[in-house]
């Protein structure tokens, strides 16, 4: 029996024909590349932007924060919108907005304009990242889904690894404006190809719930701000006020959202395999981000390593994640994600504990190897975990699953970064404590992952 879209196109095929599949995945890869790359290359250019726009360093931080916050709060609403109007429309709309916002970023004359343009860019990135995994489910046949998600992880990991290098190369040749201008030809190329090749999906027979979308955005935004407030020790009353507002927005969201297809997908969290995969993702991303934030301080302030040398050493981690993710994605088509994830997170836990042995006498090669071991463990978990989350959800709820995947990642990263900020507030050098906490989170994620073998 055919499943029909509102246009009457059948959807009983398992993936796209090979040629269309190649063009569709090229569009997805290009979109992910510019969204992920843009999130990392701007960091290196903050001093240049602040000097050129005559802004303080504190104001310049909003170039990063505005992008991340806009992206985080919009992931779930846009994933839900994709179920109603089609994933390709949300993806192409996000890609168009991201490209247009890149031009606005390059044309900005002060820090306020640039920050507002970055909000639009974050909204566009949310359109891309909220449904990219959902699209992959309709691009590839089910037997190749793990491999496809492995390719996705490879692209995202490579983008993160190359971000500082690309930014340094561009800033060496031109002004910071070109960090955004390079997105325009790439975005236009992806739009042209994607308009022809991206698949349609069965549409949910409901209207988009705008009220729940607004409440969901308030809840996620307040939750992230509360976590940040705790991490930066902003005071009991500030934290308490944020927590009350967060709880109120969550209460209203749960009370008013649809029970059949909720904006905050509690229906998916009732699926044990999906819920355990979300828990694994949250803990592991919190562990990784905590170490990512802490290591530059440890390498530069404690060991006296230059910023350039530290950056080169740390690149071993995301490169290992990217390369391992490609292999792990293929393995996940044949081996249970709970087992692969458990092994990978166990390796990551041991790798994090090994970082406790680093001192002034540790050779660069050994440090890079230790970082690569951590990345190997994380990469062995990530692709199989993503495949399980998408596969565990019903096809008509793939958008909600894709949105939760991104939300768990961003929330975990926020918790990890806030944990480091809090520990740095208590001590100037809490490096061993951060590593132990991160190793504990990785161990917890390992246990949760292995629990999935029961299902």
C-alpha cells in the first residue's frame, strides 16, 4: 500500500535511486559542512572582529553565543515543522536563510548588527541540522543507514577539525568578512542541487503547533541559560529565578502540546531503546565538551605550550572521531549499537583517565596519541548511537527523533562547558577534577549504552 504525500507522490521505495542518492547526499554533506564549519571558524576570528568593529572582548563573545542559542532553541520546533511540511522544505529553507544571513554577517558595520545576523544564521543552521538525519533515512536504503550516518559523522568531525585551520588560512589572506562570504557560493550550489535531488517524505496529517513551538523555544532557551548561570556561579536568586521560569515553561509545554505528536517528543522517550540512546548521547557529549573546554587551559597555562602547538595536538581528537565514525557506521549495520557504544565509551573513559598522567615531560607524540584514543572511543559510539535513535523512531516521527538528537547533543555540551566554568570558579587549575568528572560521565554513558542490549 502506498503512503502518499499531499501531492500524491508514493513513498514505499527504500531509499533513492543511486544517481539521485549521490546528489541528495552531496547536498546534505555540503549543508552540514558549512553549518558545522561556521560554528568553529568564527572562534579564531573574534579578536580581529572585536578590533575592527571597536567592540570589547565580552561583546565579541556574542558572535558565538547568538549563533549557538538561536540554533539550540529552534531545533525541535523545526524538526516538528519538517514532519508537517516536509523535511526537504525545512532543509532548503534553512540553507537559504543561512546563505542570506552569511551575506548580512559580512556586511555588518558594528557588533550589534553582526550578532543579529548571527542569530539569523543560527536559525538557518537549525533548519539544516534539525532534519539532516531525518533526510538521510529517506535518501539511503535501510540496509545502508548505518554507513550513511557514518559518512555524516565523518563530515561533521572533519568540519570541526578543519575549522581553526581554515579560519587561520582565510585570515592570513583576507579580512574576517571572508569567513562568511565563502558560505555564499557553497550555499547556492547546495540549494540548486538539493532542489532537484532531495527526497520528499510522508507528511503528518496535522497543523504545525505554533503555541507549543513558542513554549518549546522558551523552555530550551531558559534551560540552557539556567545551566550556564549555575556554571558561572551567578548567585542563588538568579539561578532560582531561572529554574522557576524553566519549570513553568516546561509545565505549560507539557500541558498544552499535542499528545499524538508532541513538540517535546515524550512519545519517543517512551521507547526504551530511544530513551537510553538519548541518555547515552547526553552524558557522552557532556564529557567530551568538558574536556574540550578544559584542555586549552591545561596545555597553555599549566604546561606552557603555545596556542598554535596546542591546537595542532588537539586536532588529533576530532580527526580520530571522524575516521572512526566512518568505520563504526558500517559496523552498526551488523553489530548492536549498545555493544559498539559500550566498548567505545569504555575506551574513552580510559583515555580520559590516561590524560591525568600528562606533565611537562610528556612528549607531543604521546599526548596526541592519548587525545586520539579518546576520539577513537567517542567515534566508535557516535555513529551507531545516531543510527539507533533514528531507527528506533517510527518513520512518521523521524523529524522529532532528528530534533532530539541535536537537542541532546547541544544540551550535553552546555552542561559540560558549564561544569568547567563552575570548577574554574572554585580553583585556578581544576584539571584533574574535570578529567575525573568527565571520565565518570563517560563511564555512566558506557553503562547506559550496554543496557540497550536488553532491547
